[in-house]
C-alpha cells in the first residue's frame, strides 16, 4: 500500500489557503468552508499552527451578519452551511468564547430557519420552499457545538428526518427524494446528535451503504455512479455511526484513497489522475483516520516534520475528537 506523505499534503493545504490569485477569487463563494477543510486536515496531520490563528479568527468575524448567520466571505449573504463552517473553525481554533453575546444571535439565526414540519431552509435570503436535509444537519450540528440543542424542537427535527428514509434504507434531500450518500451522512448525523439512531432501519441502511463500494475499492454516492474519495467520508462515517463499518473492505478503500493522492504537489483528488483540492484532501484524510481508529488499518505515514500518526476524527461532527472532549 502507498504511504501517506504528510509533508506534501501540508504544503498543498497551506498553499491553497494562502496563495492569492485566480483560484482564490473563483472560490470566494465557499471560502468559509474552504478554511474549515484546510484547518481540519492540517490538525489531523498534526500541523494546525501552519496557518495564522488570529487572522483566521478575524476572518470568521468579518463574515458574521447582523442576523447572527455567517456568510462564506464578506459581502455575501449568510447561510446555515457557512454558519456551521464558521463555528467549526472557531472550535478548531479553540475560540468559541470570542462569540460572547453574539452566541445568542447565532442561536436565533438557526432557530429562524426551522419550518413547522421540522425541516430547515438554508437562509432567510433563499427561496422559503427550498428545504434540504443538509440544512437540518448544519442547524443541529451548530447548536450542538454551541451547547444549545435545547433551544429547538428536536422531536419535529427527528420526525422530518425519519420521513426522509426511503424504501432502500437510505435518505435524500427531502421526503421522497432519491437516496444519496451525502444526504445519508446528514440524516444519520442529525439522528446521532439527537441520540435517535435506534428509531430507523439501520440494517437496511447498512446494506445500501456497503453496496457503495466498487471493485476499485472506492465508494460511490449512489447506484451506477463513479467512485469518489469524498464518499470515503460521507458513506464510511455513516457506517461508523451505525456500527457497520466492518461491512466494507477497509484495505481496498484505503488503497483507493491513497491512489488519488498527488505525489508531486500533494493533496488528494476525487479519483486517481484528477486535480487535487482541499475538499477531497480533507475527506480523504478523514476517511483514513476513521479506518485507522475504527477498523485498525495499518497505515504507513511518512513525514520529516510531524508526528507520524493521524489524529482520530469524530464521525459525526468531522472535527478532531480531542476538541470535542474539551467542549
Ligand atoms: C463536513 C461535518 C460536515 C458538514 C457539512 C454541507 C454538508 C454538511 C454536507 C453535504 C453532504 C453532501 C450532500 C455531500 C455530497 C457532495 C457531493 C460529492 C455531491 C455531488 O453530487 P453529484 O450528484 O455526484 O454531482 P455523484 O457522485 O452522485 O455523481
Ligand atoms: Zn467528491
């Protein structure tokens, strides 16, 4: 099996987060999540201090709106997705206390997005009809990280998520929508945070998730689609949450993730031969961390500068586990 080259990945992640230019401009609309992906990956690799902490914190606060939501970049509108990313960044930098009184505003923002059937919209600035199980997860995860889950009607949230479980055992964007591993992560994660996983058919879901593994070892997001490294997070973490990660071949999945790593410039792509990016770099490394700590994968890691161990990751909140023990 190929080894994980920590130094190359660290260099790739730092370059992506600090180099100004065309790519930087083109990714402004998702910048807050980009910072979360890079910081989390660096922390898992033991190199969190490679990015300037104070600058990162100032950036987060420059994206906080009057209504308590965070936007991906200044002058964009706030959404629940970037609000979760912002809170995740503050958790990684151990700076949530800097929210002070504004924490109440953030909670109000999250609460304002819930509909009477328990579903969530993504932003007050979006089309009010557009609900998505991603928004449910982001809302519940944000409140969890702020220790404020009791601020919301969680039973309605659970009812809505349960209504999104399909006949095949998996979940979609809304009630009756096509099953997709990304939405499965969001629905299973929401139920896990609310300690209601026992209320769904985990056996059927386990079969659907295990079926995502293709002969190449990689996982796809739904039947008949191509393998993609990011499902090594969305699908594998869901299997871990329902305690069925042993249902897939770990060694083959780890080999697939490592084969999508760029040996020249570092970083991980969606699949071998494609261009690496911070999103797939995080979810590839996070998948390897899950495999190491839940399935005792024997992963070889090389580095001249860092500890040769990946930190364990929390399968629900996608943050290094040591941080969650602290809060
Ligand atoms: C990371 C903790 C954490 C939270 C984020 C926003 C969110 C919460 C989760 C997104 C879950 C999701 C929907 C992931 C899927 C992303 C993806 C690869 C979409 C691609 O969909 P298609 O249809 O690709 O283009 P396929 O693979 O089906 O061909
Ligand atoms: Zn992907």
